C-alpha cells in the first residue's frame, strides 16, 4: 500500500434463519444460521468487499480463511435495506463455507473489486493492483477481529486469485489451498501457471476431484503441476446429486456431495500442516 491512505468501512449485520415465517424450501440457505457481516475496504477509485461469517456470539478469533469463489469471481456483495445481498450462492466455497467454521475460525468470501464487477480478467488478478486490493481487505478484517492466522482458499477460477494473492500478500497468509484449479487457459486468461506457483513462498495444498469434468480443470494436468512443483495433492472421489454442465458448481467440479469430507481434509491440513489422506468415496 506504500503511503496510500486507506479508510475502512465496516457494515455489520447478523443474518439468521427466519423463525416466525420460514423461507420457502428452495430459498433456504443453511449458512444463514451463522453470523454474517460485510466488510469493505476503500481504496483510491475503487473498493473491495468481503462476506465474513462465523459462529453467532463469537468474539475471539485466531484463524481466518479467505475464500476466493469461482467464475465469474464477482458477487456484487452489498447491503440493501439492512439485508446482505450477493451472487454466486451455489459456488462450492460460498455454499459450503459453514463447514469451515468452528470456534475461533471465521471465513471471508472475497468479492472482486468494485471496478471489476463485469470483467474480472486473470491479468488483473495477477497485477500489483490486485495485490493491493487483497492486502487492504485482509487488513480491514484483521483490524476488526485482531491478529489472525490466514489461509487463502480458491476454487476453479478463484484458484487464480488465490495463487496470486499468496504470491503477493504473504504474509499475513500462512498457507494456500487450490481446489478444482483452473490450469488450462480460458477466454478470461491463462489460469494458474507453474511459473506462478513457483513464486509462492508459503505451503500449497492442491485439492482436486479425480472425475472433475471441466476441460479447464483436468485432474491429470493438476497432478502434473503438483508433481513438477513438488507440492502435495489430495484427490477426492465420489459425488452425490450431480447436475448441470461440466464446469458448473453442482458436478464433481464443485465437489457436490463431498463438500464436508473435502473441507474436513483442508481443515486438518490448516491445523497440523500434515498432508491428509485422499478423500475416498464412501
């Protein structure tokens, strides 16, 4: 950030499940049982927001897990009439974030910067300007919640954000997890490259479904990346209620039906630093 002056805006609100008037089943979100708030960091000409979620009533935190969702990466995260609004609810990391939450742990889903809410290209994610963005939102969250042990977790196209954040903004991050990683170029950019991974100086864990059907996130290519960079890979197998197109969130690409087991493996690595066993089919 250099000498750039950054001001912080914190918008807080607890989102709870409705009791008196239950929501329609199709609209229910189990994450609503947790406390959520929007934190916004203001930078020159732009801002960046995060959706922070934790156990209701918790006030002391030791770990923070920054979640970088998949394509398109922008959520239009905002507060309207006292309610938190955002897109990408079906994304693996967004819909399953509650499984990361334990006593002392909060999650922060990182939105795209305000001036990249249409085209969040890989070139921007790789830029020093994006490093400033991530540094600002991490600092804003830490300012409110205190010193935190940070982990960056990206999924699909969010793996591009996570690897560059880890390359440019570590510390404070201690480790990075790349799930369903985009390792083949797409119209948005080159994806995660081996040269990017080699610049990351904190521990890396790859987590990938063996049967990921998305052509931009092929398991065999991720395995090659892990071997070439000598970084560990956890392989996930099995699925449940697969639906939608290959690169969508409710296929093996989004770890559908295996969310809890996959996240438990990631949490184990965060706590111990020991590479967990593969997440085998039930």
